[in-house]
């Protein structure tokens, strides 16, 4: 069986997530520093411009933090949750051969999956995490191990080697 | 395409943050960039038009000792907060307004009142800054005293009785408000 998921991935994702959290904090601190800088440089003649600068810094900083939090950091967290669920979930096995269904699905608000099915089956009921596509050879898979319908591992046919 | 959709799905957060940012920093900015009452002189002008920032910049070119800031506001600035006008040091008011707010004004000593001062019950309360007879006023490049729609009247520069900048007039530490009022009167 070729395993698609490993506990090492969780540690790596956590590390990446922490780096992005650090970047988000740095952006927030930088935006705050700009706001304080604009306030400190204010006098009667440039008051309106400095206030505008402060609001723009704060707004842009906040938007960047929102973007990082809701897309990058949250995606890493969701990927982490997905991997933990697959590693700890009950395993089932299904015999192949398999083919792509062409169906795409997003789970946990952002993790993209591609559907696969048994050759000849009308409806696909299995999904492969897109990040695992490079490690999965659908045409060689003869048996797959699934957890909650997600492909967690697979066996390849020796005949095709 | 998916990314654009995802970003649009968070649009309410972006808009909310923009509003919070504008309101919060508008408020914080005002607090941070302000200074204590002892170090600033505040002028409110109830005139049809005032170039408030330009007048403040002009007055700040030569500040009296111990003063760091001059704030100039039209009366409309304090429309929702009368405490602002209550904390003012100087007022530029039309004749009728002077009569109505006389209880809040500091009497001007007789030797400094001059001939054109606003006088009530023998006490002077304001220096004439614009005369409706001659149509001439001080600091006219910053202040417009009359419009075609309004009945023309005299304008006076007055002092709030509890100002911290009237010197011997009310026993305060410095006379910065009096110095600045004289400077406004001397402006073209």
C-alpha cells in the first residue's frame, strides 16, 4: 500500500501556519507603526493628509490580515484537520480499476478534492485531496483505502511495472 | 476565479473593517494629536465663512510662550457637542450672539476696551472685529463676515470667562488668548 497521508505532514502544516501567523502579526504591527508615525508627524498644516494616511494604513493592514487569516491560515488549519481525520478515521477498502470523474468538490471551506470512481460505475463516490494528485496514479491503482470517502492509500498493479 | 469568489465571500469583513478603521482612527487620531488645554488656544468663529486651517497656521507662525497649538473652528464644528464651544478661549460672534452669551464672557478691563468695544451695563465684553457701517473687518483674508442673504451686523472678538489664557483679566497664568486676539485684529 502506498500511503498518501503521514503524521509528518501535520507538523509541516503547523510550521507553515505559524510562519503565516507570524507574517500576519508583522503586517498588523507594521500598520500600527505607520499609524503612529502619521500621528507623530501631524501638525495643523498637514492634519487632513496625515489622518487619511493613518486610516489607509490601518485599513490596508487590516485587509491583508483578514486575507491571510481567512484564506492562507484557515486553509492550513483545515488541511491539518482533514489529515488528522483521515489518519485517525476508520479505513475501508475498494477494488479497482479506477478513473477520474471530473467532479471537483471543496470541503472545509477551501480544501479542493477531485472525484474518482470505479471504471464503469455511473456515480463517483470517492475523492482525492488535490494536494495528493502528484502521488496518486489512477490508471495503476487496483485497490484503494478510503477514510470517510477520501483516498488515504492505494495499491498498484505489478503487471503495469 | 475561485479565489475571486472566495474574496467576495469575505466582502462584509472588508467593508466592516474599513468602517471600524475610519471611525476608530478618526477618534484616536484626534486624541493623540490634541494637546492639553493649558498649552493650546481655541477659537470658535460664528461667521458665514472661515478658512479655519489657514488662520490656525497663520497664528501658529508666532506662538505665545508656553503655547503649542492654536485650534480654529467654525461654530458648525460643535453642532453635536456644545462642550467644545464651552472649552473655547476666544469667540468671534455677531452682535446679537454676544448679547445672548454675555454670561459666559470675560469683561475686558476698561483701559483696554477701546472706543468700539461691545458694552453692556457699562462693561466691555468684546473688541470690534468687523463693522457693518464701514464694511471693513480684520483678518478678512481668513474670515468672511457677511453674505448677501444675511442682515449685516457688527462682529466682536470675545473671551470666555473661564479661559486659562487671559492673564490678569481673570487671574490665569498666561495671556496667550489676548495676544492672539490682538494679532487677529491687526491682520488684514
